[in-house]
C-alpha cells in the first residue's frame, strides 16, 4: 500500500482531542475490553442450467475467527481470518478448480485475512487504516459481497467527518480489492482475479435532513488495472468514474428511493464510456410486512466493446435477481422492473420477489425471474439461524433457464 495523507488522520484527530484523565484510560483496555469473534456458515448450493451437462452440488463451510479490541484514547483494532472449505466431492465450478463441466458456484477454497485494521474515533470524526469492509449507501456501487463465502474487503484508508448533525463526509483511498474469488489465482483470471490492483478514490456526502429526506451525493473513481469485462477484453476495461445523487425517505410507513448516476471512463480505460443509471422505488411497511415496487436502469451505449453501465465493486447479489444472471451488464444495458416484499411467518421471515428484464437499447426481452427465501432463528440455540432460498430465471433472449437452490446454517458468536 503506497503512502497516503489519509494515513495521518488518526494523528490529526488525536492532536485535537481533549485531555482525558489518565485514570480513565489504560492500555490494557485494548485486551480486557475486547471480545473474540466467531462466525460459522455452512451452505449447500445447487445449480441447474440448460446449457450445462451436469448440475452443480456445492457444500461449503466458511469459518471466520477474529478479535475486536477494546478502546484506548479512541484507538481500537480488529483482526479476522476466513477459511472457506468444500465438503465432499467438488461437483461444481468454483472458478479455480477447473471443473468447467459444472455450473459456477463462486466459492473457491482458501484461507485469507479478511480484516486487519486500526481505527480511531473522536467526536465528529473517525479514521480506519488497513484491510476493511466498506459498504456505502445501499451497496449498489461499493459493497462487501457478503453473500459469497469469502466476502470482499479493501486495502486502504477511510475517513469520515460529521461536521453537523445528520451530515457525514466520507473519503476512502484504495490500492487493492480482495475479491470473493481469492486468495488464489491472480494471473490468468481477467474477469475474476483474486485481487483487483490499482488506485481508487471514493467520495460520498450523506445528509439526513429528516426522516422524509436523506440525500447522498457521490463520486467513485475506480482504477481497476487488471480487471476486464470479458476474458478477451483489455485489462482495465472496468475502470470508471461514477458520479450521482440518491434521495431516500420514509413517512407514515411509505418509503421511496430516487437515484441518478453517470459513468465515464477513468484511469486509462480503453473504452470511451458515457452511460447512465436510474432508479425509482416505492415501498410500504406495516409492522413486519413490507411491499415494494421498483424500476432500475443500467444504460447501454453504442460503439465497439461493451460500454454499458457496470458496477464492479457492488454487492451484486442484492440486485437484479438472486440467480446472478447480470453480474456483467449486457452491452445493450438492462431495465429491471421488480415487485415483491416480505412478511413474518412461523417465527421467521418469508421473501418473494419477481423481476422482468429488458434491454435498455432495442427493447429485447431478456427474461424473468422469481425469487423466494425463508429465514428464521433456530429455537433454543442462541445465535444460530437457518435459511432456505430459491431462484428461477426463465430466459427469453438472454442467457439460459437457470434454477438455484440454497440451504444455509449460520452461527455467530
């Protein structure tokens, strides 16, 4: 990680901190007030695709162990290690095992440091240096990809300043992205390297004026030197500068989200980008019941190569259906009309979502998707939860018919 002025933020905050009596702070607090962390997640995933000779059956276990320190004059630390291991026969393509006769289940085996960071908090500011989880707004552009067994974390520095109540200014500098496809396989994987190299900067201004209106203005400058749109595409073809405005609010159970963003090429991207993003969403919640309808557009652009609006650092599984058919936006873009919601059921929560996908340019009907999920805590066993989940993508003019089914158990301590 190259030197950056942001690394001095903890010292700058410390220099302006009020003097605290020595009796109130002890270096030992870092350990005596800390806590061990343990997260075990078992998952069974089955994938059936019309173009695959075999269906995929994947059993994986993610083991996360770490330690969250206590605080000493605003300083604290966090360390986590992840191990992902398959159970039984590898009847799936994890992107690294060469079993290409099976559909993709992107959870390769490996052990890696998930987070290792130093944090400083004081008054209206904070700073974090090291390997860390970053989730901005609804994770549509920058997220942790926590659905996959090996989540996405970032090497760099992040600072937040809250000069006024409700106003948060966030800046981050990144020089490496640890993707869900790590830790092995850096070269020869242009579309899914273990680490995305390059220098990126994230700017985000969020102002919660009142419950009815929260405004987020952002600009994400992503230099992704070794990430390509396709195996034969040029490296860096997902580098971009994305700037936009997001409005959200809640009143009397009704909620809304409105967003617009523009994406242009950045950091030597060989493609000339000029595409747009639009979101309109309306929801209503009453008690544990939620209903929502939305319309999302990732614009397509004419020209050589795929110049459509891309979201390379997003938590993509949260958007455009759980079958993950649009991890790379098609060249003609995509328009996603969706409706769904959740309701309490038998001590847990049931979700139902329906998507209809069309091209932004040309109007081709890509397909439709139905998503179902039920999750609930396990009675009598604290911190243990279970989930069953299903996604059915019916292809029309894009991709192939795909069914995905998951069973999951997770324990957190």
